[in-house]
C-alpha cells in the first residue's frame, strides 16, 4: 500500500528506503559500469540531448509553464488583498488537503504561492517578483535553478519551502555555512510564523536537545556540513538497525512520527549555492570521527614522533629525495630518499613507519601553507575552505597530518581522531526523495550535476537588465607590480570617485598583504577573511557606503548582499577588483556578481599576475610561452584569455577526477560492507 509520502512526492514505494531515519531514497546497487557510463554520458550523450532540447523548443515549453503559473497566481491575488491576517492564515490552512491529494499540481501551488507572496508583502515588506515565482515553481518540481547573483534566491526559496511544509513534508534549506543558515532563518521566521509554520536554524555549537528541537521545525535552515554530520550521527546511533532487514521492519512507520535520531528523514531539500556544495565540497568525503583519549606518555610519544618526522623531512631535497604532487596533496619518496632515511631513522621505527611519517611531514612542510590552507587562531590550527575562504574549526586532516601541522607551528598537538563513519556529498543528496537547488553559477557544471544528482538545470532570466560594466582585464608581470596596481586602482575609485570598492583575494595571506599596502598608502579599509569571520555581518553591511574599501577572501562571494547606500548608484555603484583567478570560472563569476545586483550600476576589474598560483600550478609552460604577450596593448587580452582558459580547464578536470574517484571509492566501500547492511 503506497504511503501518503510516496503519493505526494510521486515516488514509487520500491524506491524509498525508510528506516529509523523515517524516509529516504534507496540507493541503487553500485555497478562497475557506472563510471564508464558516466563518462560516456558526460562527453557525448548530454551535449547531444541539449541540442535536441533546443531544437524541440524545451526552453519555450518551460517559459510557457512559468507563464501559466504567473497567470494563475495573479488570478488569485485580488481575493487575498481584502483578507485580514486571520483570514489569510485560514485560507492557507485550507490548502493542506488539496496539496496532499493533488500533489504539487498547478492549481493548489499557484494559490499557495499567492498566499506566501501576500504574507511576505505584509510581514517582510517585500513582494516576490515574477522571476522568483517561476524559480519557486521549478524548485518545487525538483530542479536546480540558476538565478543571477542578487536576484533574490533566499526569498524565492520561501515559496516552495512553505508550500512543501504545508503539505506535511520535512523541509531542509541547506546553506553554505552556519552564518547564512542563522541569518536566513532569523530574517524569514516572521514570514513562516504568519503562515502558521515554524522555522529554525541548526548550528554547529548546538547541543543534542537543541538540535532535535530545531529539526522538528517545519522548515529547517542548516549548513551542508552540519546536516551531513548529523545524518552520520543518526546512522551511527542506529547501529545494527541500519541494515536492510530492519528497514523493512520499520517501513510502515507513520510519516511525521518521532524519529530515533535528530533528522526526520531526507524528504525535501532546497540547496542554496548548490554548485559550491555539490561540486566544490564534493571532493572531500565527510568523515565523522571521535577523539582518542591519550595518556600523558602517549601524548609525549606523539609529539616526539611529529618532531622527528619534521626534522627528517627537513634534511631531504627535491627532486633527489622526494617528489611533490600538489594536485593530489601528496609527497612520494624516491629510492634515494628511502636510502637517506635509512641512515637517520630512529631505531624504534620500522622503515615503513618512517617513510609514511616523513611523507606526511613533507606535505605539512611544503604543500600546506599558513594563511592559505589553514590559519592559527586561539592556539589551534583551523582548516580554511579554499573555495570560500572560511575557516572550518570542526574539521581536521587525517592520519596524523593535522598533528604534524600543529608541530610545524609549535603548537601543542591535539589528540588523534578515529573515523566512525564517512559519506560523500553525492551519496547524501541522492538519498533525498525530492532534491532542488539554487545557484548563481550552475551552467558550467550542469552536465556533472545532472548526471551525479539527477538534477536538470533551469536558467532564469534577470528581473531587471544588468548594468554591470567589465573593465579590460590586466595581467602584470609579477606579484609586486600587481599589488601596486591594485592599490592605485583602489585610490582612483574609492578616493577619486567616492565609490565603494570590494577587493577579492584568493588567500588570507593575500588579504593581509594588501591590507598592509593600503595602510602604508593611508587608505582606510576593512578586512574580511577566516580570521575575522565573526565580524562578517557588520563588514558586509557597511561595504556599500561611499568610499568604503573592503578587502575580502572568497567568503564575500557567496550568500552575501552588499546594499548600496543612498547616492552610491549615481556615482557608479560598487566596484569589484578580482586579484587572483580561482580554479573555476564559477567562483570568479560569483565574486564579480557582487557588483551590479538587481539592475544597480557597478563595475568589475581583473588584475592578475603571470606568476599567480593558478598559472604556475596548472599551466606553467603556457604561461612562459605567453609571458611576452601578456602585457601587449592589443594582444594581451587574448593571451590572458587563452592562459586563463587552459589553467582553469586543467584545474577543473583534476577536481572532477577527484570527485569521481571519491564517489567510486565510496560506492566500493558500500559494496564491500553490503553483507553487514551498513554503508557508512
């Protein structure tokens, strides 16, 4: 007998795997042909299908569906304007049964959207515009919606979130970090309360009781990392009842009954900044670990081993004794390296243990750099997310690497961790019965998202025509000349024109270097990076005032809204300076999208150097060949475009291979552990 949940979501009962976690999609058995099929589809079939869609007028069909939705919403609105708040809520509650009977069909959804729109105009003082209504429709249907930066994705998500919650579905709105989850839940709570729904945010610092209360809300705002680890904790707590036999026994539990764990199932998720979560974060598996208790002698032995490994690694020379692999973040000893270690290794360590410890020490010394890959705050080493520039205090490197970095920084070593469970982003989000996403930059990775997560990508038009101007890109010969040019441009725009300026840097170290140069030039500014992330809301709120200079890592590129102060638009709006290209053009587009939001004026300039990390790591030979042309007044722009395209193509190819390898390894682990019924 199909459950109400499967009928509402149009999911076959055979595809559902409800257990102690209530409900989730059953994963297909892994096949050795999966990777070959994925490569074939990605390279040949998907581009061919897109061409067929274009010839068949699929975009026109989607446009007509959106127009029908808008017409239906507008037809309902006159009757809603005369209702008081009590009448509005009563009409909203009357939609619960039609939604459960008809599913997310056009008539009940259009009326629900009209009610949310009316409530938002009364409570928040803003009204969903047509593009947001169309985006809400596609989100409810289970697609990834691309909306240009500044088009109001956060407000658009309230339409499908409230409608699905009214139908009785547990809704997760997944954000990139705790700050955005708390901010969005706090901002939108009055709207949900006006509709009789409860909204809550789950944050890292919450205890178990507070988390359980938050997950019981109708709409839950939570970061991807917190959600994944809470799911793993639930799976770990299930123990033996996570197996397929127990899922069959638990299958008939009623939807909405209290769950044994934190979550109420993986039913419906709206993932904000979906490309960042689905793509950038998917390279690293999520590992739930626990600190191992150490006695004082054990702690001293661990510190001694770390010091010995660093000392031995410091005596080796590249490429004679070792070779670095920056893309895989690995170091490999050569035959000469093994021979050299044999003479200096401690007697209490085997050759294998010595080589393993020294290779990790080489990674800590040469491939992990302070204020780029990690920061030191509060006598602790905190890993920095390279795609966002935010610190991740809850993460640590495996196999003793974290302790080696601590020893390198002369810090007291923390206790090692032991992995309890692991999961990749791909496997987590494929388990949702209905999945949707939002992003300002998804078309570049539409193929991978479509194949990995079964999500089509729909691009929405801008509500207002963009007025962002792009200045001609400039490539300087070295770092010193680049930073000098950045300071000159900041002085010209901020002091000369009185416009706010946002300078985007790739690393914490770059932001600190530029801050020192600006201070030396007498230019007042604010810095936003992993060391000052607690002040993010204050810094961003003031970044649009006249003459304001903000230096930020990529953490200012996603989820933040820089509002222009009065008079700034007349001066030309916000000016964004990109000082280093990211491994993906998506991230560059996100940063540039801070300027010219929702039809506001703005401008973007790219000031890069020929010895930037992206070019040196991923296109060194091409960079040397094109070096004489990069500064040419006529051909420099084309030379930079060629170098940029080649470097980013190689970087993205390596990252894509890492994601596919991680997903393949995870599926292999599931196959090997299938006899026990536990994949995590």
